[in-house]
């Protein structure tokens, strides 16, 4: 049987590295982490607005 695949998406102002402790607790699970471009280190004048 193929192991399940899980996609993890961080919340606002976080990055994909925040999932490292959780991934350690999921042996045998195919985990995909999605890094949103809006959470990257960009200057404040490029943050955009709602």
C-alpha cells in the first residue's frame, strides 16, 4: 500500500521550516511543504495590501 501524501501550508508570516518538528513525528508519510511566495523575506514596501 502506498503511504498517504499530506500537503502542509503555513499561515501568515511563517515559512515552511516551521513544519520540521511535525514532519519528524510522521515517519512513513509522504509530506509536501508549500512555501507561499508572500511569506518570503521582502522589503516592507513590497508587502502589498488587502
